[in-house]
C-alpha cells in the first residue's frame, strides 16, 4: 500500500461512478426482485427453485459448466505449454489461432458448428465416406454438441490465463530439475504443473463462471434436455413475466459465482504464497 | 403486506441515485398536441420494411405524423416502460398477439377504440378489447421435397405426429406457445375443441414423437434446417419458408390446419400520445394498406376487403385465401395469457425429462 494522492482518487471516481450506475445499481435492482415477491410469500418463490424444472436446469448448468471447464483445461494446457516454450513465428501463429476465433461472434461460431455437424454436414459426410459409420451420427442438439461449442468459445480464456502464468515460471527451475535427473514427465509434474496452479485456477474459474451464464451456444446447439439456466431466465423474463422467479434464479447464479470467487481467492493466496515464498 | 419495489429501493439506495436513473426516462411534458412523430417498436427485418411501405409512409402522407421504427419491444420491456412512464421509447407497439394478450392481462395497455373502425370487415378472431391484430402469420406443416412429394407428404398434424407412417426427423419451435397448440391438433383434437387447450394431450403427443423431434429456436433457423436437409418435416412459419421455397430450396408447405397468430397493435397504458396512436390503429385497418403489406411479405390481411386488392397469385399464397381459410385455426391468445404459466411449466418438464 502506498499513500494515495488526490489525483488517484479523482481518477478512480469516474470508473467507480460508472460501475455503480451501470452495474451495481441494476444488479441490486435485480436482486431486489428476488426479495420482494408482491402477493406471493417470499419463501414460496425461493422454494420454487427446488421444483423439478429449476433443479434439473440448475444441475444441467453446473454439470455442463464443469465439463466445459475440464475440456478447456485438457485442451488448453498442452496448447499453453507449446506457446510458452516457443518463440517468434511459432508463438505468434499459435496465439493467432487462439485469438482469431475469439474475435468472432459467438452466434457466427455456433452456426459454423451447425454447418459442420448437421445430419449431412462436413463431419458426417467425411465419416460416412471413410466408412466409419453408415448412418449420420447425431452431434447436434446433444450435450456433446453443446460442450464442443462452448469449449471452443471459452478455450481462449483458459489459454490466456495459463500462458500468463506459465510465462512467469523461472526457467532455471526447469533446468535445475533436468540437471538433477528428472525426466520430462517428472519436470511436468514437479515443476510446471505445481508452479502453474494459480493460472490453472484462474483459467478454470473464468471458464466455469462464463459457462454458467452462457445463452447462445446451448440455445443453438443444444437439444431438448440441454436447457441451461440463462435460457430459462429469459423465458421467465420475456414470456411468462415471472420476474421474481427469474430474479431468484439470477441471484442463485450470482451467489454461486461469489462463493466460487471467495474460494478461488483463498486458494490462490495460498498457492501464490507457496510460489513466492 | 405489499411494499412497492421502487419505493423500497429509493429509500434503501438514496433518493439521489433513484432520481438520477428515473430522471433519464421522464417525459418532458404530457403531450396532447399533434406530435411530429410516433415511435413504434416493431418486428424488424423484412416485416418492418413492409409495414413502413404499407402503413407508416401512407400515414405520414395523410397526417404529417412520421412513424419511427424501434427495436422490438416484448411485454417485459413494455412493463418497464409503463412502470417508468418512459413514453419517448414507444407510442404504439407492433407486438406478437400472444404477448399483447399478456400485456392486456397485466393492465399495461389501453383499450382499443373501435368507433372509427369498420369492425364487420375485420376477421373476428383478430379483434380484442385491448389489442387488434394487423397482419397474420401462419404456422404451417412443411416438408423437404427431396424426402416427400406433394402426394406422399403428410397432410395433417395427426400425420406429422405419426412417425411410423411418415418417418424422418421433424422440427418444431422450442416454445410452448404454438408448438403445444399444434401438438394438441396432432393428438386428434378437432379445431372447435382446441381451447381450452388439453395440456396433457399435447405433452402426450410430443412424448410420442420425441425420438424424432428436433427443436429450432428462431424462424431463420427453421428455414435453414429444412433447406439443408437437416429435417424432413417441420412446423415452420410460412413467412419464413416463402423465400427459400421461391428460391428453389427443397421446401414445400400446406395451409391445411395452419395455426394463425399475428402482430397486434397496442398502445401503452397512459401514453400521452394515445389519441394519435389510436388514429394510426384506425389507419392500419385500411384494406388497401393491408393488401400492400401482403404483396410485399406473405403475412395475411385481417380486413377481408383487402383480398379484393390482391393479385390472385398473391392471395393463393396466403392462409386467408378462399381455398385455405376453411381449414385454418386461430390461436387463442387469451387462453395463453391466462394459462401460459401452466403450459410453459408442462412444456419445460417435457423438454428436460
């Protein structure tokens, strides 16, 4: 902590004001809808998240978010390792591969997946031409389709967090481990992975929290059963005008996110102190 | 005990902030003089262009009041508008008839004044106390012409719900409204007995075909899925399927048992420009304007006299043509406004289970 000057505070005023007016205030407004239920008792509105529909959708949301996080980590870690260990052209090309889809609209990407995955789309045509399958396989409107589409959309977040963390690892530690006779796998498990835990945690948290609120991809690539909570909230807000239930669901997501964040802060402080200490 | 949400928030958050946010939307003055324009949130896209040519421009020529389109406003935004008296955002709305009925039930819209409208010329199912349909959209049974020919294609919703006789993946809208009305028809319920809608029968019919059922979310998606051979059969909107069909995509549809809903005109409750908005509602019943609209996009007129101004080939492509009108079914928006919660709940359970 260093003593703050007046100028510092003045510079802070504008962003803080912006966040209060355009973020905090509307957020409190939404939360207020979950606390004031009009003619229905408050308990019954909150209890309705335990109805089959709400519970199933919340379970879907958290399950899909967890699977997307795992898939992003499994794909993102090797990619981040490659990026951090390469220089010049290779690094730039690899980064571009991550960044370019990131700049494309989620809607466009969802439609691209539809074109690839549909009944007589590219993927099924190739599989049938190779004789791997005779009937077109069903990728679209399944959980697999949603997970592939969302992993693709969120992979950049994971890679950015991992690369930032991996880049900071002191390479002399890697060389020291190698000098002391550690093989590549041991270097990975003893140096890279433990040292990159803050990045892994940050990436997982970022991907998981973003997944919770995903709307477009599950709506377009998902089937009957893959309704996620954002879709349900939209339905309550726009179609049935059940704003208190929509707000209860939104507040539930907000709480889950806050709890995860506190959890993350705790762990990352511990992980961070181990690395630095 | 009822606490007004806004009162509590104002008390809790400090009147300064509350004043600031609501101040953004406060109308300058309650206006009764003739305005130079009216703001109309509408469906957008090609439908907006058609409404502009048929209704907005002609109204401006007649009265000097310009109609300014805005982004589509659903009931949720309408409620926010009326609660905050944010009049500048909408003087009149073109809104889906199902949403209009919900808005009426919530007390968000004015009564329509029919005293200057020749009500006898309007199709009775398009006239309601608080809203009036201005064009009709048809939910039709469509098929992929590579899979079915005109003679082998299903003719009725009962056929559509019979995957043994009519195999292949079939698409429906991922929405309780219209999908459940059609499912009930598919269960064999005759059109005179469709309402009150039998929710269990509708869900039963959907459950029977769930292994062959694929849901689409948006109208554009439904047209694309049929044109790309993703689906063999579907319930789609004639207004969306019309262009792919004309362009030679493998798309065909029938108006037999088409379910009709439409865009309705509504006036926000308490709007200072309601007198002028009502004048525009009167204007939209004009048969020549309605015919002009239907000639641009295949959304059918609600005024029967409009048919006189339509070319025979255009009329044949509309669900109100003499050949088709006998078999079409009007969705009952009032039933949906009263029972939407139960229907959506049952539909969501079906989706997840």
